[in-house]
C-alpha cells in the first residue's frame, strides 16, 4: 500500500461517517455549502455561533416542502375521494355545490366555491367520527391510492433532498418538526414512517374534537368546526404554543410560510430561513407566483435581502423523489 493511499484511508476513517457527504442528492454549489456551513457553525462547541442541542429547533412546512402538492394538496384529494364514496352510498348528502363538485371529482368547480366550499368538503370527509377510525381510513387510502399523474403512492412522493436534510439535522443534534397548514391528525398518520418525525412533533391545522365514552370505550371524536388554522401568522403562534421555543432554522415553499421564516430569522444568534422554489417542470412541477396552490411572491421578492436561502429545485437538487427519479410530467 502506498503512503498516499494510507493517508487517504486514515482521513476517511477519521470521525467515522463524519466525512461522508450528508446531502448526496444536493448538487455542489452555494446552496449546499450554506446549509452545511450553518449546521457546522451551530454545532461547533468551540465556535462563536454554537447553539446548545436543546435550542437546535428546525421547523418545516409539509406540502410542497417535504412532499409534493400538485395538482392540489393530497389531503384534499383524500377528502374528495371520501365524499365521492359517501355520495355513492347516499346521494342525498350531496346538497351543496361544493359537495357535488367533490363527488364528481371536479376540482376546478370545487376550487371555485372558495374557502367555505373546501372547508365543507373537508368537514364532510373528516368530521363526526372517532379519531381512530379517521386515521385508519387515511392509512388505508395511502396504501391503496396512487397519484393520477405519477402513478406513485402519495407517501412516496417525498423529496429525497429534504429527507437527507432532516436526517442530517437530527444527526447533528437538531429536533425536527412539521409545521403545516395540513391537518394535524392527517399528517400524524404517515409522518413518522415517511420522515422519522414522531406524532408529537407534528403541528398542523385542526378541527374541534370531543371526549366521549362510546359503547363503554373512552374515545376522542373528531368534530366539524375549525379549531385552528396553521398557516401564515398562525404558524409562529402554533410554534410558540406547541414547542415553546423559537426555531433557528425554518423551511417552507410558499408565502403561507413567510411569517414562520420571518419570526425564525428575527431571533438572536445564527438563523437560517429556507424556501424550496419549484423550478423543475420536467421531474416535478414548475410554479411560483401564480396559481391556486403554493404561490410564492413575497418570499422571492424579500427572501434574498433577508438572507434566506432560495433552493432552486432544478439546479440545486440532483434528484426529486426517492424512487422514479426519471419520471417526467406529461405536458
């Protein structure tokens, strides 16, 4: 063995896996370097930016940040499927334009009914049932159904680079949370298996629930009224309520995440805000300033001046999904 090979082997062995690339699906460049430099700085006990493990809090939006969100939020697709099934069993429940549109799987007509119509569909498919029943139905749906364009299971349409980032942060003593506008009980069904984020670290929108004894069994029953909307200004409030600490890193993809990043990066000490910019129309979807979902205007306009990291999916990521990396969207 040559002296050069011996030195190379020793260097590789130093620190075990510490020298391995923690973000292999991220392309080399400024974005990847800034992420690694930030994590290195806050975990170096000898450095000026050291943050104790107890304060290494990282929060991430879910839809469009950790998994895909087109053509509409996956939770809405679930709700529409449930209403369609309910309508087949009892057509009399389809008493409004929103419910009729959902039963017909006419998303354009459903979105035209506005926020009230969407809430009505979500309530019809989510409410007035034991929580355990709801979560079992969500799990069954995720196991059975496939995305209409990719033919992938919904809970496999996860972003491989973000999975690596979550793992890297946890390896470096961070505690990772989901803070999403999606339903808290919906996300808790799959978050631990998908992201290794346990249910108690999932924060989301919620409807009212009650405690009841049903047939002698103590039961949590989902109601039908909105309890909390975890979006925009609601995200910092939810973080304060559930976590009790300001994160040092926050990631999102739309203007619905702006206030979470704004509050995170306004704190003292080292801070990082991250926005996933959907620019890869070949392997996912390209969208930002216009549309019905994932709109990103203020973040693009103000984010760079605030020091936020704008992640260009096409240029910064070497792949999108853990499987089917060569899938191309039909045009």
